[in-house]
């Protein structure tokens, strides 16, 4: 099974990640500060250019006030 950032499941994940940030009322810059990263990193993740690992997903979930399951199809 081939896994890429272009996989349909990953596209759903990215949509939910963007939605969660929006619902939390954070800009990319604010989210980046809370995550200890850069706005460029957030942008690349939300554009599907970078994959997120499990530990990063847990941090996104905490910052956005969502459960990890929210992001999974």
C-alpha cells in the first residue's frame, strides 16, 4: 500500500487540521508559537507538503482543543 501526502485519507486529515485551527480561533502564526514551530511549518503541513507524525498530531490536538480521533477518518 503506497502512502503519500497525496493519499485521500491524508487530504481529509489536512482539511480537519485546517478546520481545527480555524475553530480554535488561531492564525498560523499564533498556532506556530504555541507549537514551538514556524508559520512556514504550519503552512506546509496545511498545504500537504509535509506529513505529521503521531507526536506532532498529539501536540496539534492539544493546542487546537481536539481529540486525536477528530483528525482521523
